[in-house]
């Protein structure tokens, strides 16, 4: 099931246009699990006959291994007929890399010039001159283009890892080729949006090498819910479990797919057709708590790059305090001290482990946040937990999340917003491209007009400030915005802030109308940010 059909069509259109002579380089960025690799693999499944697709994911690995895989990917692209996958499973190649010599012998009759160029640099792979070899490997691609008389699409998945392989000038060399190779379309992806934007802006977008930036957010809730129900349809209790997982993990394709797969496996092993709490606790332990768990290893790899030396150790300590709920610099410094705090926060920001939202610091990745506050914190504590103690701690964490979610399920959306507003305490936050202070309110009154108009109007007052909020669970039309604006004008005193809060994304025309009326618009992602910040997710 392709959960992003519009993006898939856009990528296909870009490839078709490139085949017709129009080149627009592409960069896919988004948080881990947002579906970047899935979209790239969809392109590989049906490559255009007029193009050669070279796909090479970049991992944390020895540089020689990466260069070997890149050469193999070049040979695959040149040797295989149109319509076949470019690389027979990236993960399979990672586990059992094909013999370069075997590929060279197979490709030589059809690609004599390309194989000759590769043989000239093959011996250099073991000599440690990785930067020079990387340049020579890249320069095989124009040979392939000329020999096959077809343009090439070079796809580097998680391209930021290039520097971590020791290729310190990789982006400079890549940038020169982006600028001077009109017959090569570059598609890059990254799960580190902060750093990726900086590299694209400063080192790759030179003259004619502009990149179209495609940002992948998590799925909309309705699409994710339909997908989860489909994945668990054979099991009783699937809808309730799916609702909880989406609330906790967000509509993240990768996280959801990993957890759903483990739940199905446990149901099959136990020969049960009903999802229970014990299934969920076991699945999360297997994936997050156990050192062999795929999400445990993923989280460990996320923090590995920042945890070296005194500065890294200090930054990890700060990161765990944020994951445990210290969101302002004052709260963080109360637990860790102020020495080196600014540098630690900047280091975490550069590694995309935290986001700064106004004056608040948040670990937005829900799996990473839970792993930090349970698994890693217990590993780094003086009195370290044994496996049974760690498992109890992880169970309590998950049961607490379930309790918060169950409580929210008994409340209307407007009542959940009342609970959220009651937690504001003068924090400065950035939402909807606007930065504002969330005041501490003394009273929050709810008015419920006809359901066809809006679910509820909230009037919150405190310390001389008055807010009015329109809370809508369903879709919002232009008339609803106009009615809310009239409601605010009728208030005495007039509100200092008008907020439109929705549970579904707004139509663009409705959003523009709300902006014109000076309303602060909070859509689902904004509400989730606030809920996570105040511990309501």
C-alpha cells in the first residue's frame, strides 16, 4: 500500500521530465520512519526504460565497504535491462556483498569501457586513500552514461553519512559534479533535516545544481489509521490498539510497521486472535528494551555519534533530562548544572536529536524519547538495573502512556484542549510559523454552540490576558472562521489572542481566511507538539 500517492507521482514525473531533457535534482528529508527509503524503492521497482538508476544507501560502515557497494551499484545499473530493480535488495547486499570480480566478468562483454575504468581503481580500494578513490568511483559514472547513451539517476540514501565514513571532502566533490554533470540527476535523502538543509544550502546548491527540497512529514492520521486497521484486521482489539499506537508513535510509517509486524508475530506464536496488553508489553520489550531489538539498536546508533569525549557525555546527560521532561534551559540546568549547557544543546540540535521550539527543547522522536528515559538512563545510572528491573521500568513507562491515552479517550477533543490550556505556564513556543507565549490561565470557560458550527469555544483568562479558541474535531469551512471571528469581536474585553484549533488539516483557502483574521492556527501536528511537551501523549 503506497500511503503517499501524490509524492510517488511527483517523483515519477521528475524522472520522466529528466528523460525528456529537464533536470531537477531532488532531496528528500524527513524524520526517521517517515517513508523516504520506501519511496525510493518504489522508483527502483519500475525504473524508466530510458534511464539508468544507481541506488546506493549509505550506512555507518568501513569506507571500503561503501565504495565496494557503490561500484557494484554502478555495474548493476549498466548491466540490467530496463524494468528490473537496480540493486537486488539493499539490505541483502549489505549482509552478503556481491563479488565485485564476478560482476566485472559478467558485465565486461556489454560494458567494456566501464569495467575497464573500474579495474583501474579496483586495487586502490585496499590502499586507504578513500577520498581519492571516492572521486575516481564517481568519475566512472560519466563513462557509463557515454557507453550506454542513457542518462543516469544517482540515488544516495542517507547521504549525510558520507562524511562519517571519513570522506571529509565528499560534499565538495559531490557539489562539483552536481554542477557540471547535466546527464546525471541527483536524488539525495536524509533523516537529519537540520544538517541536511545546511549541507544542501552551503555546499551542494551551486550555480545549476539547485535541489528541489521535498519534506516528508508523518502521515495524516486518517491514512495511518486505515493502514493500521488493514495490517491488524485479523485480530480482535485491533482498532483500539491501533488508536493507541498512532497516538504514541505518531503516524510514522516505519515505527508503526515494525511494531505491527512484531504484534502479528506474537499473535501467531501464541496462537491467539486478540490483542492484549501483554502482547504490547512483550513487543515493545523485544523491539526497544532487548539489546537485540531493531529499535533498541536504532536508538543506540542515533546517539552514538554524539556520545564521544567529555562534551558528548555531557550532551547525552542533557538529552536524557529533556527526554524525562525538563524542557526549558532553567529546568535542564537545575538537573545538570549550567556549565557547557549551551554547547550541549547546540550539539544535540546539530545531530537532530532535539528540536528547539521557542524556549522549549523537545525530543520529538517518541521511540527515542522512551528509550532514553528508560533504557539508556538505567544503563548510565550508578545503580544499574538488571534485565528484570529494566523490563519492569519499560512496562511502567508503557502502562503510563496507555493510562494517559485511555483517560483522553473518555474526553471530547475540546475537553482535552481545556486540560492542555490548564498546563500552560508562561512558556514561549513556535507553532504555525508564529512564536508566542503560552500564559498561565486562572479560568477556562467552555461554550458549546450548535455542533454544526464548531465543537466548542474556549475563553481562557489569567494575569490580565484573555484568549479565545475555536476547537473543531471535524472539517472547518469559511463560515466557521467568520462565525468565530464574530464571536471574538463580541467579547468584552476583546481577546489578546484568537486561536483556531483543528483535529484535521485545514483547506488552504480556510487557512488563508483565518490568517487574514489574525488567528493563530493549530493543526494536528501543532496540537501533538503541545500534547507531547506537556506529557499528555
